[in-house]
C-alpha cells in the first residue's frame, strides 16, 4: 500500500512523515527544482502483532508496511494550465490513497502561504488542484479522440465514441467541481478508467494538523469541511515528539497528555479502513508476521499475498481467530480444544485471523 501526503507548503507534511518513520522505517528522497519527494517505508503498528510476538517468541517480527510519499510542490495554481509537475503527478498517481495534510495550528513563527490559518479554504485549494490536474488529462484525451475518430474505420469507431462520451461526462463533472470518485460509473467503465489513475478517483482523507495544545478534533468546529471525506485530527508536532522518545518513556508521556494511543497509529488504521484493507497473521518459531489483504478476501487470495506458489498449490488453510488464539495461549492448546479449523479456498478471511496455508507445488 502506498499513501501520498499532499498539502500546502508548511502544513506539516514532513513533520508527519518524519514522525511516522522515526525508528521504524527507511527514508529516501529525490529533489528537482521546487519539487521534492521523500519516500519512507513505514511499519504499521499493530498491538495484535506485539501480543503474538510475546506468545510465540519468534526470531523476527514483521509488521505490515506502508509506503508514505511526502510530496512537495502542491499549492494554489500549481496544477495550472498544463497540470502538475510530472514528478508530482507521478508520485500522486502511483499512490493508493491521498492524505491531505491541512494546517490547523496557529503559530506566528510559521508563515502560511495563504497568510491566515483556514483549514476549510486549504482543503478547497487542494481539491481544486486535484480536479484541475484530472481535467487537464481528460481534456487532452477528448481532443485526441476527436482527432482520431474521422481517421478510424467505421467498424472501429464505436469504442472510441463510447470513450469520448465517457470522457465528456467526466469533463463535465470535473468542471462542476465534482471528483471522479463521485461520478456514477458502470463496472466496465470503472475498470477502463483505472489505467488513467485519476487523482480525484482515489480515496482521500483530510488530516488536520492541530497545534500541540489543541483539544481533540471535533467535526463541529470545522463546519465547512466536505461531508464525504473522512477527517482525522492529528497533533503533528506532538506526534513527532512522541516518535522521538525512547520506547520505554512513551507510555508515560502519552499518559501525561491523556492520549490513549499515538495519533499515527490511528491514522494508519484509518487508512486501512479507507482502502478496505485488513490484516491476517502467520505465526511460528521463525516469524510472526502481518499481511495485508482487501476486506472480503478468500483464503486462496490470502495465500497469494504470501507467495504465488501458496495460491497455486493451495490445499487447505488452518485457521484460528485472533481472540481464540489469545484465549488458548499456545497452538498445542488450540489444537487440543479443537479451535483450529480447516478451511478451503473460498473461506472468507476475517480481520486478525491466524492462517497456516497447506500447499503442494
Ligand atoms: N506550532 C506547531 N508547529 C508545527 C506543527 N506541525 C508542524 N509545525 C511547524 O511548521 C513548519 C512546517 O512544517 P513541515 O512539516 O516542514 O511542513 P511541510 O508541509 O513539510 O512544508 P513544505 O515541505 O515546505 O511543504 C515547521 O517549522 C514545523 O516545525 C504543530 O503541530 N504545531
Ligand atoms: Mg516538507
């Protein structure tokens, strides 16, 4: 899974991505002109993985991973007439979800490109830039098809005309300020459009970067925010402080601030929900590991997430739910109590299931 952090300059993107990678990820970056993209691979914190590690004492523990791209170079007018800088467009197109990082903290020492702190306005600016970027692509496509149709043999024109009608519908919606994800599409249209990777077709989340002494986020404080995007309030500067603390001091610090769980954990969990993803686990002496699949995935898909051979040679999956595993304490006990089930290819994997795939290739 890849997520891109976008937002106006100085909104807190790097603060958040640094907090995410602190001590649990690797960062790399590329810079060209005003554009800088810093990528980091981040472990998805998961208390269940920690608990399973305590139970199985494996040689290593592997968390699910997310790639986070911190993308600069998006501000009012940056999608302009010809669209985003190609590097920005590329980073955004590759991502599975967009996190719009919006400044909500007051701090005279940090200049705001729009002068005042106004998260609702900033969300509108970012969304407008995304829409402009998609509209540029759609309009190019319309021009190309219009030029192509007269040169095309009559029997091959149908497909082009269908695409033209679809692109015109998108252009019309985008011109009205509607993201592609809200345009009703037939299943085949949706599949067809995937290759275009429209930015406004991607799931998006608004991340409000609140000051360190802000109250917990309440939607009612920001009445102008779009209703259909999920919003998460994060205290960016505080998250960075938390991430920088040695592990053993973290709990105390969180407690003194009355925080139950670091906001970054919540953020990554929300990303999973937004993208319709979940985790299942494999356990053993060697390794305890989290794997990511879409919600509703069946056992053979889960096997495929581990290795294609496991899907190809799939025989059965030995399954136990996470809570059952905790209650039993050990695999031997689980087996004794008959809690380990044998399931076939079509078993719908549940969030947190522990799987052992039996296969033969
Ligand atoms: N007071 C306060 N300052 C913050 C907070 N989060 C970030 N900052 C400061 O705001 C400034 C901008 O933060 P960055 O994380 O660099 O913002 P950015 O979005 O990466 O900025 P660009 O890379 O320029 O687009 C820095 O000086 C941060 O220290 C916060 O929650 N409270
Ligand atoms: Mg930055």
